[in-house]
C-alpha cells in the first residue's frame, strides 16, 4: 500500500483545473483592486506636476523682481522667459498664457491653466500658499484652484 501511494504521488504533475481557476480568480481580484489605485496615483502625480510648475514660475518671478527692481504690475511669459526653464504644462503665449501679478505689498499671485496628460488645473490669482495647499478635485480631471480673497 505504501509503495502504491509513493508511486501515485510521484506521478502527480501539474495543476488541476480547480486549482488553476482559483489562481485566476485570485489574480482577478488583485487586479480589480490595484488598477483603480494606480490610475489615481498617476492622476495625482500629474496634478502635482502642474502645481510644481506654477510654483517654479512664481519663484522665477521673485528672482526677476529682485534682479530688475520691479515694483508692481503683471509679469508675462515674455518677461519671465529667461528665468523659467522646463515648464511645459502652461500655455506660454497667446490667449490663456500664464501671468504673475505683483501687488503693491510685493505679494505675488499666479494665473494660468496647466495641462498634464488628461489633468487640467486652472489657477486664478492664487498665492504660493494657495497653490501648495490645493488638493486635486475628487471627481473629474479638471481642478480649479480658488482665487485669493481680498
């Protein structure tokens, strides 16, 4: 009897159909959980990329103001061009181009619409703090960062 059992165990090769189906079901469940999470991570990283470009433009505007003794007004891409590098999310010319407004107290506000992949972020008169604190909209691919309150 022991010989027969050993022979039967040695001849057992591969998986049964039920074992194979169980593995496929488990993999399907894992994929169903993981795919939406990965999509959300990708959208959030695109949103963060647009925010980072807006912050870079504001920092460049601060450098421009210091270097050129600029007081108040609106800075455009043409003025900031030499100070801004590798920003490809915002429109740089024509209608809808970004701008930075310098207030009487030296406060900077940013206006522009950035697009990265399928994520669009519209920023209107936002300060650096508002941009940094902004969260991605929970639904849809368009987020508006609120305007400053006077």
